[in-house]
């Protein structure tokens, strides 16, 4: 292992955890991924990635004195306990979103991190997407004037396995929460009031579970600006991710990205690529950039770019959206 590398551990090696491990080992050369732990660990995968310590016991990562930073990519319901345990162990922490489904539990994790004096970053990866970051910079620089209307489209290509949904926190907490964070990031503003309408139009099994698969959300920001978010669990044409900010001097938008920018024009029609098939491909650069940012904060001892307070704000909005949908009325977002 080269000198001055940050030694890291991974807790949770499902789809997201494996992606994080592969991004670290392939794209972040100043980080040494020493250990991975998961109760259902794929040993052959971990061995192929060159991870020397492989365990079914997550405590192995937390007890290793050489490991300075941990990446937590376990199911959402385990996040608070693991964040608190990692903080007690003195580890710098990157944790996937959401930290928890209730503000009180998020505050518990924040308190543990603050008491330990360690760095803590939450996995709102879209802040690190090159297109979205450029949009943010333009808005912050006043290039479109004062924001008036923000439109966010977030639609999955294929509905999730119903077995995933009962522990997911529901559409607003699992899915829309990215949009709530994106809105705060893009606007530099806070949500004052929200009205969320939701229904089941794709899969009756989702309704039997007690969730929704389609939503239209309107939000009022403290500045008076308005936002519209539309969500769907299935497009059948790819991962639909779009943002527009319209302001007093103009507008700026980030449209769907595609595998290539080619356009084929023939007598049969005009053809372009579909959007990417999943979030893994669409946000590949963002996933690498967010981890690189976290490890830079660890190395330089600087604040992380997505804090526990950002996670708390998004959860509060998601809870207000759930109440609004259930009660069919606008709900104020309480800070």
C-alpha cells in the first residue's frame, strides 16, 4: 500500500455497496479499501476487487484501528445504529441516504457525529452530477435572475421489486427525497409548504403494500418561488432525469443524458439514444465525485459538502409530503 493513502472500510455490499467499492478501487487511487463486511457477502466478488479483509461481521470494520473512514451502504433502517457505532469508533463516515425516516432518529445520528468530532457526508449524489452542478453555479451567479419556477422530473425506467418496498420508507422517503435535496441545492432556498398528490397507476401490488408509484408535488419556497416535481416508478424508455430553473432574466435546464449524442436521420424517421437504463449509468460520474469529495474532506480535514443537516431537511420535507398526500391538503414544512 502506498504511503499517505486513506484506509477505508465498506459496510454493506449489495448493489449500491458494490458500486461504491468498484468506484473506490477503480477511480480513487489515494484510497485503500481494506475491508468489506456484509451478512450476505459475495466472497468471490470481494476477492476479485482485491479487498483483503472480507467478513460477514460488520464489527470487523469498526474494530480495525487502521481504518480511518467507512462507507455505509446498508438498508436504510440500519443507518442510525451504524452511524452511531462508527462515530463511537472514531471513523469518518459516508452514509447513503436517507439516514432515517424520522427527524428524531436523524438528529440522534447527527448528535453522535458531532460528539465524536468526525466528518460526516450523506449520499445525495445528484449534487455532484456535472450538469446539475453547472446549473447550480449559473443560478447562484444570478445568470437567470431571481428563480421563479423550478421543475424537476424523476422517473425510474422499471418499477422496483415489490419485496424492496416495505422497508424502503415509501416513494417520498426513498425516491422523491433526492428531488427534495436537489431543490434545496439548486435554489439555495428552503421549502416552506408542500402539497403532494400520489396514486397507483403502474402496479396494484404497490397499493397492496401501502405505497404509491406516481406522484405530482408542488412546493413553495421561503423566497416565494414555486417548484413542481413529477415522479414515476416506470417509464419503459429509460431513466428520465430533468431539471429546469426559470427566473426573472431567463432559464437554464439540464435535460436527459444518453449513451451517445448521435442522431440518425433517414426516411424512416429521426432516431437518438434512449436515456440511460438506470441510475448506476446515469449518475456514474456523480457517484465517483461524491466519494472523491468525501475522502478529500477526510484528508484535508475540511467540512463535507453534504451534511447531516442537509439529510435532516430532506427527511422533514419527505415526511410533510407523506402527510400532505394522506390528508389531501397543503402542509407546512417545520424546521
